[in-house]
């Protein structure tokens, strides 16, 4: 069902829609973990605007004119792309939007990143399945600031030179 889906860089005018989709998408995570203060739910419109104005790669998924998902990544000086805030509108989940966004942000960062890193709730099985299907492996666990257990995942960039294959 992702035939009419477009993945493209997000711009400043997308900030409000990104925040709306992000909040809708993360409500189920908040309910699952009993924490209404997950960072994606507490982020403000000004903070989203600042991300869009900064060095991060931010992609938006659109079905027609409707923004239905987004993702962001920031490549650090060591060549790690930190992927975050992958969000898909609840009525579009399970249709491949998240997979397309993940592939899109990896492609957008591939020339600058030797590896990709992200985290998700350690008990978020649907998220973990998505990331495993895309080659991510759990490399550790840690709690977030509120004590929610997180799984930390990584994968090497397909374009990374050298290393063990």
C-alpha cells in the first residue's frame, strides 16, 4: 500500500505536521510503558523547528498531500548516523511506511555514515522486528531518563569501507 507514498526531505513548513504525527504515533508506546512523558511526546514545536533548521537529515513520508510519517538522523564526527523519531500515523502503521522511511534515511546518510545506531523500547516487539528485518542488531540495553528499558541497535552502513564483513 506504499505505491503512492513519497519520501522526501522535510522542510520548516512541515514542523507542525511532523509533531502531530509523532505525538499520535508515540501514544501507544507511552501507554505500553506507562510513561506519558516519553521525549517524542514532550518535544515542542520550536524544538522540531530547530531540528529542521539544523544539520540533521529529516525525511517526511507523504500519501498525497498528507504527511503520514517522518524520521531523522544526525551523523556524528565518528561517522555514526543516530536515527531517531521514526514515526508513522497510527492508521498507516503496518503498511510499509516505517520501512520506507528507514531505508530512505539510511540512503540519505550512507555517504557520510559508516554505521547506524538507534534505540527503541526493549519490549517494543513490533519496532524490534522492523529494525531486525533491516539488518540492525541489539548491541546493548540501557534505561532512559525515566527508567524505561531501551534496546540499543546498530548496523554497519552498506557503503562502509573496510571492517569485518
